[in-house]
C-alpha cells in the first residue's frame, strides 16, 4: 500500500514538472521573465551611422520568450556598426552592418548572452 502511494506522489510531481517545462518552452514561464506569454518588451531600434554594407541572418537556438529576444538584441547591438532585428517565431536575427563583421564575433556575443548560433547566411 505504501508503494502505491509513493508511486502516485512521483507521478503527480512528474506531471507538475512536465507542465512547467511546456510553459517554459512556450515562453509563458516566469523563469525567462515571462508569465503571461503576451508580454511585449520595448526594444529600441539601433540606427547605424554609415550606409549599410550588408545583412546576415543568424538562426539562433535557445530563445523562448520576449526577454530572450531582448537579451540577444542588446548583445548584438553592443557591437559597433551593427544593428539587429530579432524574431522569436523564426528563431533568427537579421543583422545589418556598416563595416566588416566577423561571423565568429557574432557567434561569441550570442553565446555569451546564453544562446547558440545554429547558422549564419
């Protein structure tokens, strides 16, 4: 009888853990700063001083909510001569630049923010 009770408790706890994980990956979890899934943060656009030389599209893994978008945007925008537009639903960042831009520098800055660049085109 005690074994059945323990098994039931474990099943209930696993159910709560699974529910929390699903909310996290939908961006509804407070662990990412979410909570309602409808939060839209004010992320200012960065304007480049010189003419745009080109654009790169970064596929990024690990973003789950608008707070993740803000973190990636702010990290990339710290690079001089670079401006990013990050799209959560596409898991990508479109990066405009007005000077030479090294792919490894982009990978490192995104990694340092806690995410991973899957590809750069």
